[in-house]
C-alpha cells in the first residue's frame, strides 16, 4: 500500500516488472494495423489494402445471409447495441444469507 500519495514505482522499486515486455516490442494490434494497411498480396492489381479486402469479404458474406458477418459489419458501422433489461421484482437484490449458528 502506498501511503505517501506519490507514484508507486519510483518510491517502491520492488513493484517494477523488470521481466516485462521490452519497450518497442511490436504488439499484435500494431502488426495487424501495419499488415492490413499495406497493398494486399491477394489483390491481383495490388490496389486494395488487406483491410479493404477483409471488409469487402465480410460485406459479401453479410449480403449472402451470414448472420455473424452481418453482425460484425453492423457493429463496426453503428456500434454494438446496448442490452437493456427491466427487473420485474421490486425487492432488493440479496447478495448473501447470513447464518448465525
């Protein structure tokens, strides 16, 4: 527990992850962003990026009736829908029962 109110790493060097990922190590999202922004090797004219081809494939599948592709496209265009529910009971939620024994 840090009782000084200051940052924990400088004041508590034992909290530093010395075996953590080295700075500058590529992450999966950064690799995917780089690879999908380059011209695709699957486009014969090399005019489309891999990301464009992925999106086109998803749209084609969604139009063809693939529900998961339709949901994927919709989620990326409109954002995921909020799931709302109404609690029909008026009683408070019981977290636990106390047993006096």
